[in-house]
């Protein structure tokens, strides 16, 4: 079975807008979370989010940007970075073996909300492009068009595990001979009044930290109060290892394991059993033992229930603190990007592997006694890393886990 390697990375995030800036920001514990601001509607001062100061003019002329939803703009920017990073140019023949595997929770949410606002404002009209801007597969389609990718295309929407599942399915597609190369990842842009209000109505959002809003997301802390929504995108270029080696590509790491399991429990409450099965499936797929994983990028949303459940699940797979690997949640700094989270955190995991640096769980000053693993509090840690795991657990009980190891030809 072909081996699958990662040869290109791209990121647009609240912490940084390219892979190096992003990872350096994580290591420095530089938060991208702040009080929400929108150009169109007022938002309560109590709401915080991980927003991207994105300038589409860096990538396209203004008339083209107007034809792309914000989530699609993020996707195209991250994908362009990834292709440039990989030094990948595809011939006409190669393009039919190149796929797109993309994840998103709500797709063109910004365009959909704008259309409803325009309609109900009184004139009963919407933009003629509303459908193609707002549909869930808009980003995947635009990526395919922009890079001439004519192989398999799959748009995945499994809530918070969407882009992790997309990466896992692209890994399998290459393994099983359906593609030779793939761009995989996800994008999300949910910082709108409607979406924020809906999440706030669930009582899922964190309260703004009164002393410093940038510290509002506190995974595994005793004083955590909920998740913080973020926006952005990440893209990875996956290739068959023999093709990557033949063209002299830089190889970040080898994806070796993918586990996908359902809780069959509750639409919004997590269950440790499903998470455990997903992690164990990923380890079995990778043919690795638990003690061969040196770092886990946790789902770690900072919800009161979720962090405890993930701690329980990690202990069942890896053992107590003395046996478990280093664990951290980077959501403390970039927020929860919902469908894009898995891809963004996969980039963080791969760069940790490459640099032998574990990014910290920021703002972990008061650890929850129930969350008693080694959560790498506040400061990054240098340590040798052989293999890393990235966890993504979504609403509806949809769990996706990815394992990457250092590549050895």
C-alpha cells in the first residue's frame, strides 16, 4: 500500500497567516482572540472571537473577492500557500489524479446571513450569486477550479471534525489508489451576529475575561467558561511518497493513521467511549503502540464538560499522567474554528513534529483537578517527537483522529 506524506502547508488563522507565523505565534503563546468587531452589524461587547485581519487584496483584485464568500477566500489563500510551499506543478495528465478533500461546518455562512438580511430588510431581493456563494461545497469547487484539480472531490461536513475527516479520507484515497496527490483541509467563517447569537443561546461561549479578553479561552482550567469561536483555514498537500521523493519535495512527515468513530450518544454532549475508539482505531491503522505517541494536540475546547471527557478518554488510551504523552490545546490562542479546526491543528501537530517543539496550552494558570494530565501549561516545550496525534471531536458525536510520524525513506 502506498505511503502518504505531507509536502505543503498553508494557514490563515487568528494567530498567523502563514505556517511559520502561525506556529511561532503558538509557541510564543500569542493570542489571536479579542472582542468581536464586524463591519456590518453591532455585536455585544461581551462576545470575543478569534478573528483574522484578512486582506483579500493580497490575493485577488476587488471584483474577484466580491464573488467569494469569506470562508472560500480563506480556503483559496491557504491552498495557494500550500501549493507554493510544496513546489507542486501538475501536468494535464497528473491533474486527473489530483483530488480535493475539504471540510467545513457551515460553508458560506457569511453570504447566507447577508442574503437573509438583505431579503428581510424590506426589498425582498437577494444577490443572484447567493446560492453559489453560500453552498457548503463552494470552497472545494473554487479550489478545484483555481488549480485545475480534476481527480476525486469530497466535501465533508461533520461539525468540528470536518477537516480532520477530510484529511483522513484523502489519506485513504491515496492509500487505495484513487489519487496520487490531494489538497486537504478546511475553512470556516462564522463570526457573524446570527452565528454568535446562536452559539451564545446554547450557553456554549466563553465569557470575556474582564482583565484581558485575549485570555478568554482557557482549556483544562478550573476557571474555564466555554469555547471561543474562531475563523480561518488550513490546507495540506498530500502525496504518494514515491512521487514526492522523485521530484525532490520537502517532506514534513508521513500520515500513518486515521480513526473515525461515532458516539451514538448525544447531539451536543461528548462521550469518552467514541473518542477512545477513534484514537485506538488511528493507532491500529498506524501500527503504533500508545507509548510511541509523544504529543497529542487535544480537541480541548474549554467547555466545562468536554475537557473532562477528553481527559478521561486520553487516560483510557494512554494511561495516567506518568504514562501519557505531552498534551496541549492550541484553541486557547486561535479559538475553535469548527469545521476548520482539525486542519489548523493538524498543521500545528506537523510543525511540532518537524521542529521538536510542543506548543503550550495557554492561560492554564489554575488547572482543573479533574484534568490532571501533562497539558504543557503556558510555556512551549522542546522535546524529541517521533509521532504525534491530532484529535477532533464534533457535535453529533463525530470523532476523527489523525496520526503523523517522522518520515523515514
